[in-house]
C-alpha cells in the first residue's frame, strides 16, 4: 500500500461498495436502541418487522453495490460478482431466518430485541468476509460474525443445554479464530503482505517458503472449524443440539457460506501452496465421519448436525479440484445447501414446539397425515439433501463430483459417491417416519403462521429452481469464479503441477 | 386433421402430461371421486398422445424420430434431447397403456390418501416415460433417479405387511447401483464434453475418446451394475420379491410392467450401444447369469406359497430371457428380447392386477387360503387362465412369440444357451399351471370362499385391454416387430461386423 493512497479521503464510491454493511449496521443499531424502549409484548412483531425490512434494504443495497464493482478503502474491499453472490446469499438466508423466527420466538417465550439486532450485526461480518481482500479485515469480519453467532446459540436462556452450546461454541470458536489469526501473521511473515493479491503475486513468483505452508495450514484449521469440517468438527453436534432451531439453520448455512468464501480466497485466489492433501484428507474425513455418525442419531437436530459435517466434506471435495472448476462448484453447492438446510430447520423449529420438546425421529412419525404441507416441505428438503434429481442438492453434488473427476480425483470421488449413497439412509429414515409410520396424537402440530409458510415457499422454490433451471445461477458462479482465479492464471500451470501430486488420487 | 405439427413436441407432451396432471391434482379439492376421475382422464390423455407416436412413425427408418434437442444448461453442456426409435417407442406405449389400467385397478382399493396416491402414480409415469425418451445421458440419469422416490413412497405408504422394509430396500438397492452409472456418465462427459448419447456414441466409434481403452471395462461395469439391479439379474434380484409382495397392486403392475424394463432397455441402449466390444467380451458370463436367472427364478417360483411371490419370481425368470436375447447378439434374439419385454409387461401386469383383485376380497395372497375358486368366480378364473396361458407361452398369445425368438437367437449364439433356456419354458408352464390348479380347481376348501363375489364391471374394464393386447400381440406380432426390427438392426451393426451371421426373418 503506498502512502499516497493511505492519505486520500475515501470517495463516495467507497461507501457504496460497503453499502449493505452500512445499511445492516444502521438497522441493527435501531433495533438495539428501540428494544429497551418498547413494551416486551408488543416489541416482538415490530422489531422482527424492522429486522425483515433491514434484510430487504440490504438486498436492495447489494444490488446498488453490484452496479459499481471495484476496490474500496485502500484496496481492502473488492466488489465483484463473487462478493455480490455471497452478499445476496447470506442476506437471503437471514431473511428466511427472520421469517421463521417470528413465531418461534413467541412460542419459546424469548425476548426478541437483541435477537434480531444480533442477526443483522452478524450479517455485517459475513458480508464483509466475502468482499474483504485483506487478511486482517477478513479476520475482523470473521470475529464480528462469530461473536454474534456465539450469543445467538445461547438464546434459549432457560435451557441449560443452550447455554452449554453457547459456551462450548464460544470457547472452541475463539481457539479456532486464534489459529486463523496466527496463520495471518505467519503469512505476513512469509510474504510481507496481508493483501490477498499481493500475497498471491508473491507466492506465484516462486517464493514459497516453509512458513507459507504453515500459514496456509493454520488458516485452514481456523476456517475448517467455522465450516465444521473434520477433524475440527467435534463441537458441531452439541452446539446444534442446544442452540435454538432456527439459529441452527442459520449457523449451518450463513457463517459457513461466508467462511467458504474466505476459504475460496485463501486457497484458490492465493493459490495456496500445499493445500491439496490438507483439503483431500479433511474432505474424506468429513464425509465419512459425518455420514457414519448421522446413521445412529435419534435427535433430528443432531442428525442434521452430522449431515452438515458431511456436506462440508462434499464442498471440500471441490476445493481439492482444479480452481476453475472447483470454485463454481463450491459456490453452487453453498447456494443449494442453504436453500434446503434453512428450509429443513424451519420445519424442525416449528415442530419443536415450546421448549423444543419434539425433536426426535419418533416425534416425526405420521407427520404426513397430521400436516401434509410441513411433511411435504421437509420431504423435498430431505430429497434434496440426499441428492435426488429435480432438487438443487442433486446438481450441487453433480457439479462437485464432476469437478473432482475433471481433476482426476478418482479416489476422492469414489469416497464421496459411496458416502452420498450411505447418507441416503438416514434422510430416508425421516421420510419413512413421516409417511410410513403411525404417530401418536400427543405430538401436537401448531397451526402454520403466514411468516413460516412464506419462508417455506421461498426455500422450496429455491430448492426446486436450482434443481430444474440451475443455468442462471451457474452462469453467475462461473463468471465470479473466473474473476477469482484469474490473477493467478498466468503462472498457474506450473504452480498446479507443483501442488497436485503427479497421479493425483 | 393435420397432426404433423405435433411431431416436434409430441414427446414432450407425452412425457409431461402426467406431471402436469399431478400438479393440477395438488390444487383439486380432496373429493376422492373427482380425483380418481381426473387421474383417469389424464392418464388416458397421455395414452392418446402416445398413440400419435405409432400413427406417424416412419416404419423402416432407423435412428431416432420425433427428436427435440434444446440446450437446457449451458455449462456443463446438458441438452433437453429426446427421441424415440423402434425400441423405446413401444416401451413408452407400454407405460401409457398400463397407467390408466393402474388407475382403474386402484379405484376401489385405495381409499386413504387418495390424492397423494394418484399424484405419485402420475409423477412416476412421467419419470418412466422420460427414461425411455431421454437421449442425453444426464437427462436419462435425471429421470432414472426420479422414478425412485414415487415408487418407494407407493410401496412404503400404500403397501402392506413389511412395506417400510421393502420400500427402503428397493430405494437403497437401486440408488447405490445407479451411483456407479452416474460415475461412468460423468467420466464420459469429462472426456467427450457432451452428454449427448449420439455424440458420445460417435466419438467412441471414431476412437476420439482419450483413455477409453483402459476405462471402457469399468464404464461398462458401471452401467451394467445399475441396469442389472433393476432388471433384476441373478444375483441382484433379492429386492424384487420383497418390493412386489408388499407393494400395492398398481405399484406392482408398474414395477413389473415397466420399471424392470428400464434395466433391460438400459442394457440394450447403453451397454450395447456405447460399449459393443466390452459387451461381446462379457457376454458369456452375462448369458450364464441370465440362464441361472431363468432356471433359478422358475424353480423358486414353483415352491412359493404366496401368489404374488410366484409372479415376482416368474418375472426374474422372464427377464432372464430378455437378457439372454440381448446378449445373444442376433437379430432374432434382440427382436425377441424386445417382444418379451412388451409381452411380459402386459401379461405380468395383468397377473398382478388379478392377484390384487383376490387380495381385496381375501386380504391374503396365500395359495393355501384359496382353492376351487373357479366355482364362485368363473369370470375371474377365465381371465386368470387366459393371462396365465399367455405368460406360459401358448402359441397365438403374446408370450410365445418373444420366447421363441429369443430361444432361436440363443441357439444361433451358442446351442447350450438355447437348450438350457428352453427348459425355462417348461418350468414356467409347471409353476404357473400348478399354481392355477391349486387356486382354481378342485373343491372349495375354505367354505367362506363360496361367497366371494366375481369380477366387478370396473375390474373387467381394467382387465379386458390386457387380454385383448395379449391376443393381438400373439396373432399379429409383425405390427410390433416391423417397427422394432430396424432399430434392432441399427443396434446390431456395431456389434456384428459380419452381417452374414445374422439370420433374419
């Protein structure tokens, strides 16, 4: 960074390039400010409405931001199709989350103010994670997003298990971010810069030292924790089991998507040395451990927690592939995983009822009869999680595995394909319970409020849309991936041979 | 009326009419009678549309007709490519022919969750037609997997006995197997750059596929396993009896009538079409498996105490003939295999309907619970005898033509194939006629059977078309073979370089 640019005053365009973050911060603070002033009973709907308005405003400002791509704030932020994609994705997830939380908050008798505020403020961090191209800023954004998620996990204050979840997440999460920070410091030591492009240029000119390998490994550990990839996944089931159900839907998608965005930058844009086996082993472990452990779960939240570990593994398969085919596969996977998982958790949180009492597979027995709409919606999400055609989950898996095969990762593909066959079993268990078992009538199904119905319609539409006409989203992710890997392209062939083993498995 | 304008869209129409009907059913109010009538109209409409295929087919033209080829997804290069030849056209027709009968036969027997039943049935029909019309490998896989969910749900929800076990077994068995096919499909795409069946076939024939020689045996196996499980070829058949016995009548009819043919169609189209050399190399052991299937299926059928299990194992035996015919690589064998597929669809479909009719009256399939039924139910006994004779292979009925052609083809390929295969015909006469004798002849052994009502008008309406079809196919097989033969010759040209070996009609 040269001193001249440092001194210059940010232009108006700079602010437009972080407009969604600004909008979200303002709305978040307004909610925080209004919360103590309002009567608790009345505040629920109003604050939720403000939160919803905030996400919609943020979506609009993302669109405005997309009109002026480029760098901002002394090359710390870059707006391109890549960051716009992740902005839109995490904001949409939050929008659906707020819709599902509306009724959940009332049923669980949770005070809503800080809840919606934290969602929006956490969103600021996630948005920033996708547009920051400066490792220190990425770290700050990561912390903003993580801290709000730690608190959200503990929101069922009356339940000990929720507090446990929050504390566990906080302690382990801080540990992981420390790893990331350590990695950033080492990367600075290895390359003399914290700017992604400068690091990339430096490393691609052939100056790869041991330090750089260590730095990549440390950053991968930090981010691996955030995306719940094995072997950094042990926190996931406990945290997911204790946290409020809508928050789990959110945690398993939005912060994950943002963390994957950072991983894309760190591994692909930097063209990180030595990433291949790191990612390969983690992918194979995540898929296998996640799926095997999910087989024996009776608690639906735990089951979906292990499934999310497995899905992180599928995404990591694409990270082991060639950047030009791997990056779009990652982005498409996150979009369709978000649609189906947020939707699934919306159903789970509605059925959980007061105190999250009904969360075991047995409680879902006979749901097809008691509530055809909820059962049908959940069935679609589960079918998508299995990866059956007509749903986004199918194309997501398809792109990941074809990216892997195009990069000659035959063994990893076989592990992945056998895992997705294995995974079918536990998702099927839920479908079987819903449709083919007779349930007891003492598991009540509350009437479906309009907000939840809207959330489900959005997620179902997204899941089916991505499964039938994935073309537009796919084009978009392919364009953004090109922007991502272009800087390194000039020196890529030589670099790739060095990174990937000759007969890459 | 000039209907030629329909040619370019007729396949799309035939394929998606049932799906559109299913969508409309979603919004039709839950009055069971209306739903049944609507489903019947939709399925008849699809049948009517499919007749257009036969009416305007160019009989002696090899290659695909009524083709549509539109880009669906740009990258990866997936096309909406549909087309039929003499092989697939009849299978489409078989599907549209059997579905209205399934609706009729389920008229009374399904009285719970009627709406969902017919939605699933119509969705299944679309998926089945799609399998036979798709010419893009991706599209094919898409439809192939799409058949799983509706069929599994039909068995699991509307079946009886150990229905959940049967549904899950069916689902996992076929899904795991088709994963191998998916891997092979993606491999082909990675090398050829297209999913188009015709293009891939040309590329392989021209030797333009890099690494094909080493990969071909594995690719052949990948496709083969998926199809062999579906057929089912011995020893992959164990899912079939379970699925059949527990499935509702309509499910059994479509399962035996059409789903199994997906496997043999796949063998014929893809294993022979794409890998002729591997098909030749592997023919001996595949034919051996087919012969084991013929004899083993027949022997096991003989000792079954359960009506539906007898018919299920007879399917294993009959489908063995189809595989034997296909891998004999003779014109007669392939023509015969095609004809057996159609004949088996009609007569086994009818047998399952008849089994379902007695189940509705007695709620059991146990043969010992029957006996002497010809006295109280003369019409039923007559239909049953007619269909049994068709299935046994009585000349002038449909079973005879196909089996005769297969056996004559098998003799040309290897006399032993013919000799062992021919015993299958004898076995099938043994077990079917013996079963018939135990069920219908003699004195009424259970007094309550005296009061069994004979066929209702509705049931007769469902049975008559199959009886007529069985007779017409037996008397005038050329109506079918004239259209099958050119397609079969095209398929053979790649397989049998020495055309003199082919002893035709």
